[in-house]
C-alpha cells in the first residue's frame, strides 16, 4: 500500500494545533504528539502550553499565541 504524503502550510498547522490537542492531531499524520511538537518548534509555530485544553474545557479564559512571521521565528 503506497504511503500518502500530507503537506500543510505553516498557517494550516498553526490552525490545527490551536483547534484541538496534539494527541488527537498527531495520529492523522502517523506521528507522536512529541514528534508533532518538534515539527512545530522547527517551523516557529507556537503551541498551547500545559493545561490549555483543560482551561478551554472548563471555560476559563485562554489566550492564543499569534503566529510569528517566518523571518521572526
């Protein structure tokens, strides 16, 4: 069975990691959540910190980091 290659832009990946937890996104790309976080770090994509999704779940106020320009990252 051939391997399907999935390509995302920085903006698409940024939107994904702020839309749902990495532990649910990573398996779609055959990655671990740690591997996905490393890809984000390499590409200068900020990710939610510890406890972010719990705060979202409980309705506590949260802030989303902005995506820096590539030359700033």
